[in-house]
C-alpha cells in the first residue's frame, strides 16, 4: 500500500516534504502484515527481522524526557540525511542508488525539520548531539578492508538496520505515549522508516546477489541483538 502521508501540522515551508515513501513488501524480507494493514496491535517481536524487541516500558522513560528524546530523534534524522549524502558521494557510479537516495536526503532533512518544529512548538530546545553508542557499535561491525563491494553491502545493511530499529522504536512510541498527537506523529515516522528499510535492502539486491545479501543480513541481525542486549535502555535515547 502507499504510505505517502504528510503530517497535518507540517510547517508551511515544508509543505512539499513527504514523510514516507511507498511501503513495498519484499519476498525475502517481508514486512509484517501490520505495516501494510496498519494494524498496530500485533507483537513487535519479529518486526523487520529484529531479534530482540524493545521493552515497552522504554516509552514511559522517553515520555519523561521529551526534550531529550526529541533532540536525539532530530539528530537521528540529520545523520540519516548526512549518511545518504555520503553514500551518493562514495558510490556515485551506481546510478540507481543516486536516483533513489537523492529524494531520501530531502525526506530525512524534512524529518529533522518536523522534529525541530515539534520541539519549538512545545517551547523545548534542540540540545547537543550525544555520543551515539548504538550506531558506533554497529559501525564497528562493518568490514573495513578488502573488497569494495563487501564494504558497500555493509554500508547499505547498516542503514537498513538503523531504519528497522528506528521503525520499531517509533512503533513503541506510537502505541505507548499518552499524548495522542505524539502517538500519531510517531506512527507516521514509523511508516516512513519502514519504507526506507525496504529501499536499502532493495538497493543491496540490485547490486549484489540475493543469497549474499540474505546471509550477511542474518549476521547483522544477530550482531544487532547483542548490541541491544548490552546497552542500558535510556529514556533520552531513540536507540
Ligand atoms: Fe527519517
Ligand atoms: Fe529513514
């Protein structure tokens, strides 16, 4: 189904920014039914292949640190935009990647501005960027030397994983926050990040054989579950 939705409260200058790309199912990496049907009551255990679900009580912590969680979310969006630019610079010979990621840069930066607007609306301030332990640990798993194509695959799968985990966290917020406006706000981010997850997997399969992608993706999922297990859950962090 198409998930091109824009937030009702989109700032005027942002009116052309979409908050989601079309959600597409994928034969190897199926989106859970509720992403297509938007039935939000199902368990998140197997969301996008993630091995460890987030403790639902994380939402209660996040709710108590709204300025921090919105600040952290804003920087997550900024980093998503920056990383897409980096991928375009680094792999400029891959035409489909450039074509597909160029609009995602705009979309992610639009997300940053939406979160910034939400902070300002609530008389909250964008704080300092924090050390991103989750992402740093993921980066440590990327292949550093050797084959350029292997490194390329890891770049794409790192992005897919961050999108998947963000999507799962946004789902938690969309279900558990007391503020109805924020629940809808996060539901739309959830839809958008699910679409990005699919896009990064599709790009990987465009340039590499599906079996290699599937094999490495499983390794990433296992590694990510160890990271999630090792990190203290904090209400001031999206990850
Ligand atoms: Fe985003
Ligand atoms: Fe995203």
